[in-house]
C-alpha cells in the first residue's frame, strides 16, 4: 500500500483515486468533480483540527459500475483507513444519493459522465477540443450536471443545459428555470473552461424562450 497511497500527504485538501482494472489509480486534480457512471472512486479529505489532522474517506459508487469494482472500492477504503492508523471516518457515497458533505467538496458542482473503465466505453478527454456533449444542470445550492443524449428532446423548459463543443460552451437557460440554477450553470461552465481547458474556450449564454416551445 506504500506505492498505492504515496500521494497521501499531511496537507489539507482532497485526493481522488479511481478503480481501474481492480487497481487504485490517482486521477489528475483538473478532473476533480467529474465521475464516470461506470466507475468507482475513493476520495480522501484531509483537514487540520487544532494541532491534529482529521481524515474522511469517501468511496463513490457509480450507477453502472460492476459488483467487483464496488467491492474493490470498499476494500481500498479499509486499506486506506489502516494506512492512516484507523483514525479516518469512512463514508459510502452512491450516485444520485451523495451526502451534502461529499457534494460540498466540489464548489462548482459534480458532473456525471457516461462510460467507464469496466464498460470499455471510450473516455472523452475533456481537456482537449475533441468534445461534444450535453450536460443537464440541476440544483440551486449543490449542483449536479448529468451527461445526457445530445438531442433536442433532452431539453426541457424548467432547467439549465450546457452544450459543450470543446472550443465553445453554450449555456441554454430554460424560460422557467430558476435564476440560481442559471448562475450555478454559468459558474460550472466557467470552471470547465478554466480548469479543464486552461481558459481556452468561449462561454456563451442563450435564453431558451424562443427555441423550445
């Protein structure tokens, strides 16, 4: 476990691993908040409480993940707990039912992405310009954005959607959408631009009154 958990430091913050072929693999910080529905992840949150370090371990279960991957995530969480002297608090997080604590780690929201390692589906590298996806944004306080079918029938009047084509991210605001969701959608779009694209993308906004009847 020394090799698997070599990324663990005494610095406050989060570290995330993904279960890949039953191994625990560290993921890049710029992808934090993106979770493939077919995968499982282990997250370590470290904070300083007075003069001591406090740890929380969350293992996240994707809705399309395999039983083997789910079991591996649970086992790795126990091993990480042992590695840290059995002091952490462990949490099980299931897609669509995450705790507020877990959601709070990602201030601009969580994105559910289709595919995963076990399914063999191709992962889209979101830090490139070869991206075409539609994200359905929900939540006024804790934002969840789900990748949906890239089709006009995916839209509805009451929600916010992000059409991400790589070089351009277009926010479509349903005429009945809440202004707080519109703001959160814009913050998420800018976060994708800045963190995943290094600032090299244009963010636009479209009011959906005329388009969708």
